[in-house]
C-alpha cells in the first residue's frame, strides 16, 4: 500500500475503533437512566457548540451548498439508528446489520459520485456480504432476517452511514469545519427531535439521574476525535473503499463484547468475520488514493 494511503486508512480505523467500542458507554449511560437518543443529542450537541464557537462561519455554507443538508440528515439518522440499536440488541448482530452499508454505498457512490461499480468492487462487496450472512443466519435464527425493530434500526443506520460517507467524498473541497458542523448538527437535532417526539409514547423518558455524565463527557471527546479521523480518511478515499475499511468496526465490537461476556464467538462468526476483513484488506491494497487538494 502506498505510503500516502496509510494516513487515511489509519484515520478510518481510528473512527471504527471508537464506534466499535461505543456500545459500552451507551449501555452504561442507559443503565443510569439516559436514553441513547438523549445521550447522542447531548454528546453531539457539545461538539456542535465547540465547532460553532470556533468556526461560526460554517452556517453560511448551508445556503451556497444545499447538499450539506444531506450530510446533516445522513449523520443524524446514522447515529439515531446505530446508537439506539446497539443499546437494545446483541452487539455483534447489530454491528453486522449496520455493515450491510457497502451494499448501500455502491448505490450512493454510483448515484452521487458517478463511481460505477467494477468487477473487483463487486467481488469485495460479495465477500463482505457473505461474511455478514454467515454470522447472521444460523440454524436457530428464524426468518425473516431482519426480524425485529432493533434489526431495522441497525439497517437504517447502515444505509444512512453510506449516504454520509458518499457526501463527505462529494463535499471534500469544503473546509472540514463546515462538514463537521453539518454532521454534529444532524447528530444533535435529529436525535433530540426524535426523543421529543417519542416522549408521549413512553418509549423515551427524560433523564432522572446524573450518574451518566462522566461517560457522556468522555465519549463526547472520543466522538470529536473519531469524526476528525473520519473526515480526513473519507475525503481522501473512495466511498466504496471507505465503507469496506470501516468494516473493521465489526472486529472491534466483536472482540470487546466477547471479552466482556456480552456476546459469544462461534466458528461461524469467526469465518464470517475473516471474510469481511479480507474484503477490507483487498480494498486498501488495490485502492489508488485521491491526491489531496
């Protein structure tokens, strides 16, 4: 792999590590009375305020670059779907459903970026999806797959993340502060709006304790770092390559959840995970990076 590709790839891996481990702070906050929608709105809100204070001019770009609203929506729905699902369901299953993302990414990259799928990209995609299928569909798993609201939340997050990555690539010429403002704004406003809308139904309650604040503060700082890493990597690699490299999140989530006794690692999951990793490795080896502007 060319030396000037290592930086973007490592940036994406750093982002994947943070999100691969994110199930733990979200569950800890949920156990202390902070619903994941409120947690997401709070943490993204902190970052949104920081970005807005240091780069207040980013708002001006919303009028001249209306496509930023797609980044706003993509980021908001990604966090709404994934953060809620990973709190409710089996960690490995949620992460794997989230990473049907490459399938969506091929479509978004073709539609938004004009990147026609090649035979090799389709091969990598097939390897990744076969790996996902091996993990998800066991003899004891009933049809249909997905089979619950948690599954659909994870799928919503994956499709939205593919949109998010494609828009980062499309808007790569804009300053990072502008793109981050849209992403953090979406993460804050869409999740807070969803939480408020669900209050009357009882699915989401108002936080009644403050024992969650150390987790929220620590993870907010991690999110700021991880989004900077994603900005750097996704703006310099193709949308399909970004999606496939980010599949490493599955490994981080699986290893951490197994180590803490939340999930079990079977032979089927191991083989599926290896296929997914192999697809990601192929993507990094064969990618020709875009020259930084």
